[in-house]
């Protein structure tokens, strides 16, 4: 299994904190977000990692190579990071991951490494981590059936019907990976849908009959950092949620 970390964005809502630092290198407590993610992967036995960079990519590459010199890390640079969204960054990893199982992670999540273990231990070939809490317009919401199979996943899902929020960590079997990248090829190369969220590709393959399940990881701490307020809140919460 390989892990893909998407870290290309400019994080404009976190300025001025990200004026000279990519979001994933912001420090929460004693470690950066990226270091916490890398350590969580290593704790769970995952040592093949692909990182998609964009904004200030040299700083990310320098950090990883200096902190993890013995690790097998492949960097893929999204040169169009200013005009594309994470669906395009994911598509760029196709050659690196098409023949393997995959763990996909957004780079702006502060999370307990036990979430990765929960996904790896789940019987489902393809599943994602779900946090159940009060929802608003900004979250990627998930609607499931009675068997926890995902029916819809997007920001525009009906809040009343949603089981919770997808926190941005997904496990995929190689069979699911191949279906997903076939759909990504269509969306990117034929339809030019380069500036949307990758969850739109999940929805498309689900409609085609693919199975993606939700794993309730609410009991474990997770938090997405989008704004300066999120960053300040995370600094207060991390001493309480040591991991």
C-alpha cells in the first residue's frame, strides 16, 4: 500500500501564516501538520509515500528529505496549483499508484493516528473516515444507506440526511483505485473538470456501482485547518489530545 498526501494548495484563508510557509508545514505544538501525518503513516506501517506539492514546493521537499532521509518518498509537483483543485493533484499521481492499494490524505488535517489504523483494520476494501458532529455548509458531507455504504459525498449534500463529515482520509483497494482513475481521466482530460473537489469522482464511481463505505471515527480526534481561527484553536486543543 502507498499513501498519497495532497499538499499543493496556497491556503489563502490562512494568510498571513502561509505567506512564506506552506500550510502543511505550520507547526501545531511541537510538530508541523506534515510531520504529524508522516509519523502517523509510519506508526501504521506505511513507508511508501507520494506527496503532491505546489505552493512553495521546495520547502516541503527540503523538510521531508531532511527529516526522513531513509524514507521512500516520491514528490509530484502540480505546476497548475494556482488554478486547479485537489482533483487535479490526485489525478497527477496516477502513474505512481495505479498498481497498488492506496491511502489518500489531505495535508491540512490534525488527527489521531488511530484513525488510519481503524481504516486499515476495516473489512471494507474501500472506505473513509467519518466524523459525526453538527454540520454546516463548508463540510464535505456524507449520506449513507443502512449498511454504511456511501450514496452521496459533497459539500452540497442535504445536511438533514448526512451521517457526518468526511475528514479527508480514505482507504482504497487497487480495484477501486483503477475505477477511480479511469473516471478521473474522463473528468480531467475530456471534461476539463480540474477545479473541483476529488469527492466528485467518488460520487461518479459510486453511481457506476462501486462500493465506498463510511467508518465512524468520531471517537478519535480530528480537525481540519482552513483559517487562522482554526489554527489558533488547534494550538489550544493539541495539549489535551496528545498523539
